């Protein structure tokens, strides 16, 4: 499947001096397919990369969320324990004060 390209050259007087025939090869199906393969591979590569980036970002967000929950739970537990200890200290102070008052009363 080829076609010929004919080139004619003329001199200054308009007389034909040279005729050239070039055999041009027609573009085949495989040639056109190769032109489509490269953009398709690049497009699929870009899509795959984008999907991988989104997946990594989602995993990182989930990890950060889990870590934040752990930190919040730990802080809440520490605050609860501190309040419990404080209440027990207040109770112990009241008992000790009562004991001292009773001791003074008994001694007197």
C-alpha cells in the first residue's frame, strides 16, 4: 500500500528539467495503533499514580485519626485519675482533721 510522490523541477524558461518519483509508504494500522498506545500508557500511569496517592493519603488520615483518639482517651483517663486522687486526698484530709479534733477533745 504505497503511493508515489512526483516532483517536477523547471528551469528559468519553464522547461521541465528533472522529474523525481518518491515512493511513500502508507500508514498502517500498526502505525496508528502505536500513536495511541503511548498516550494510553501515560494516561493509565497517571490514573494509577493518582489512585495510589489517594490511598496513601487516606491511610495516613486514618492513622492520624486513630492516634488523636488514643491521645484524647489517655488525656481523659489522666484527668479522671487526677480528680479521683484529689477527691481521696480531700477525704483523707477531712478524716485526719476529724481525728485531730477528736484527739484534742479526748486529751482535754
